[in-house]
């Protein structure tokens, strides 16, 4: 029997499976899951994991990366945070912390193993899914993503119009965008048109 999105959100918000792991990181923080999904969304955004700003705010993509992602999609914040339109399913619902060098730690695999399939089942068919970054692309596309993010995103036509693989919208990827002008010239106009279609 499929669990409802509301019940799943409550269960995920209460999850503390990774408490010992997070306590041992350089940030030494407690879990704060950020579940953000509702029934029958039009768009599903599958990303990596919340950053520190999202951890503090309790809202996904509540940072410059989110601003860039919404620009890529051609929508405003009100639309993005409307649960009847957009749901977010990261590979980990909590901020994983930083290592001793201040770099982001990877999303714990335990989170996706515990929650991912249940959330997908609860949401049902979604017209448009965005796969942001390597972790999400490898989980959802499997062997089709084995050559890395650049090759996967470059091959976006093989997955459109239901699925669009994207690089992470972090400002750290500004150099990547400059090296790959085809992304903004070719992919983004089609993505924005598809977003507009499914939200109409």
C-alpha cells in the first residue's frame, strides 16, 4: 500500500538515522531533513542534498543555486515553492556537512536507500523530471549516466521531454557554463518551453 505524501513528509522530517554521522563531521550538526513534495506535482526536481543555507532555512534551493535553477526553468519563487506544481527529491534530505577542508560531503547513500522509492511511489507519474548533478543522474539513469555529468547533460535529447539532466546550478559551476555554451544556447530554451507546457 502506497503511503501518502503528507505522511511521508512527516516521517522524513522526523528521521534521525544519520545523527551519528553528522555529529562526526567538521560541522558537528544535527539532522534537519528538508522534505518538500506534494501529491501529483507537475515537475520533480531531483538534486544532491541541502547546503548549509537550506539547512538553516528549512526550504530547498533557498540560496543562489536556487535562484540560478529558477532562472534556468523560467519560473519565479512563488511557482517553484507551490507544492501542487513542483516537488523536490534530493539524494539526501539533510545537509551532509563539510569535511575538515571545508568541502561538501557527499549525500549519505542511506537516505536514498531508505526514502527514495517510497517518495517516487507516493508522487505517482510526473510529466517532467529534472536530474541535477551526478548523484541524481546516476541513481535515476543508471548506465546512461556513467560517462559523467558533462556527457550526460550533452546527451539530454535522449531523455527529453520527460527528463532533463542538468549540471548543478551552483555558482562554482560558472566556469563549466562558460566552457559549454551549448547548454544555455540549446538546452535551456527547450527546458523553459517544456516547463511552461507542463505548468499550463
